[in-house]
């Protein structure tokens, strides 16, 4: 009986259990150590960074040595399947890459910051396995609470405080919308389990059509989908995203750009392809097509007037969300592999972008300051031509220029949409993508053809070898992935094996 209990309840959450134990140990140990004036810095900070690295690495190794066995545990609250298993591998892998990029970040010297990072990753791991409306809502709120604190972590900065406050208010609104949708679902079906809801909808929707219950279920779907799109940063629910990106510390901004995108997108796939797949086809497609069009339009046009690089990458990410959503418009599980490929390539490009900007500061003689504006890239080609070339590769990949990875990821997504005969939205996205190339080319012009200013220079920091290696690794993937895309497709197919 003990063995069965371990296999059915502990094995599916073994990684999460390891996270909880190590986080509790780190919290107790470093709270005690923080009272020592001689050991707080640099011993305490270096120790917590080493602990975080060990936790992430051991968790990834432990997960790679496990098998994706289908188990429903903890009274149907959690599910272990291939979809959640490989999604957790992707999350831990890109969390490690994020860690390597900001390994030498000296702007945040609090051990609480790293504890919150681990708690955020833990909530995402639980979210992937959530199989019930209750567990999904609790884990989303757990994730949101850690992000509210991280966004406003620099208490002395007005930008950080404003970002945290905006994120909290608008995040609470989206959470209330999500809770309202879940309440409608439960009140009209009496079910909270995702598998039970899928079975209920598959057999009763034709009988319930044109009834009051059907319209209530449709309203709950729109509330849930709107809440997810709000947290994803899709237009027209995107107003919080540029301000939060700008006000948060750079490490937190990169964390926001990587972790929530993956978590909410995986959750969105679950709801559309498991719970609401048998809902009225036209309602889902029309709503997703509307959000796709507005998202791509806002992301493309909004980036033109931006002067700060964090707001620029925020609108660029909004543009990429449009490509995520257009793949979901097909409502075809066979096209999910192309969506996961796009997600993987997008995360790699985002990591490269933040790795590049984390390696530079602006020299305005005689002071050295952090870069905030895009014009800090002026004259970069003459001060560091190698990094200028790497940045050019990142921008071309974000724009979708062949033969880089960004081009092929967009090609696969649009090809799957064309196969479902959505010619109008594909033409619209292609037009906007051509327009978006202009503001990427504008950045390249600043790097290579800007006017000389001998008082402001972008200089390379003495970054760690691990950060430089991570930057080079992501650049090589972007540059040479066209030689063999099979491995990325293999990972994507493993993630989508459940469907």
C-alpha cells in the first residue's frame, strides 16, 4: 500500500516535492545567515546563487531520468502525462538559460529574490499538472503573487513600484474574470475536473444548443479565454505589459518574458483542445481570429514609436503572441507541434536578446550607467563588431528573415494555418510582418550607420564566461538551426504526444 501511494501520489510530483524541500531549507538557512553582518555579502549572495543553480540542475537531471507515465493523482487534482512532463523539461531548461544570463547580476543583492524565482518556477510546474479548476486557479494565483512582488522588488525605484502596482491591479481583474468563468462552469455543470468537463461537453452540447445553459457555458468560455489572453499579454488586453516590462528589473523582465508565456500558453492549449474542443466551432474561431488580428496590429504599430528597449521588446512579444494565437485558430491538434516549435524558437530568441542587453552599459564620460534607451546602441559597431553582428542575427531572426530560425518557425505556423484555408488572416500577418521588418532595420541602422558621438559609447561589461557561452549558444541555434530542424520538431512532437 505504501508503494502504491508513493507511485500514484509522490512520483508525479517528485520534482515539485524536491523544490518544496530545498526552498524551505534555503529560506530557513539564509534567514538565519542574513543576521550576520560579516557573512551577508558576498558569502550569502554567492551561496544562494550556487544553491539555485544546484536546484535547477538537479531537478532537470531528475526529470530527464523519469518516464512520462499517465497517472491521475491527488483526488483528480493533478495529472501526469507526456504533455505536462515535456512542458516541465522545457521550463527547467529555459530557467537554467535565464539563470546563466543573470548569474553575475549585481543589481539585486537580496536572497529573497532568488527564493521568489524558485517559487515562481514551482508554481509553473504545478500548473502544468493541474487537472481541476480549483488547482488551476490556486496555482495561477500563486504564480501571480510571486510576480507581483518581483515586479516591485526595487522598492526605491518609482518605475518598479508603479510596475508592481499596475500588474497587481490588472492581474487581480483578470483573476476575478477567470474565477467568474470557472464559477459559471461549475454552477451549470456541477463539475470541476477537466476530463469530466470534456466528457460532459462531448455528449451534451447538441442537446443543449439554443438553450440558456448553452449560452451560459459559452459566456464562461469567453471569460476564461479572456483572462488567459490578459495574462498572456494579448491585445486588446495588453496595456499593462509595456509598463511592467519597463519598470521591472532587467532580470525580472526576462523572467516575465519566458516563464508566464510558456505557462499560460500550455494552459490555453489544455482548455481549447481538451475542455472546449466540442464547443461551437465558429464562436471560438471568430474570437481567436479577432484577438490575433488586433494583437499583430498593435504589436507591429506599437513598436515604431518606442525609445526604450524594454518597451520595444514588450511590443515585439505582443506581435509574436499573434502567431501563437493564429495557430490555435485551426483547432487542429495535428498543428500543435508547429506551435510548440514556434514557442521554443521564440524563447531562444528572447534569451539571446536579454543576454545581449545584459552585457552592456553606456559610457557617458566620465560616468557609466545602465542602458535604457535604444539610442545607447549608437556606434556599437565600432566599439564591439562581434556583438554587433550577433545582435544583427537576433534582429533578423525576430523579423523572420531567412534562413534564420525565426523565419522557419513563422513559416511552419503559417503553413499549418494555410492548410486549414485561413487565407485572409495569413495575408494580413504577412503584410504586418513586412511592416515590422522596418523597425528591426531601424535598430540595425543605429548600430552600423549612426552618427558619431564621442561622449556616449556602449561598452561591453566583464561578463562571466557562462553568460558569454549562453549568448553564443543561443546565437548558434538561431543561425544554424536550418541545417537540421529535426531535433526541435522531435521535442515539439513529444510535447504534443498526448493530443
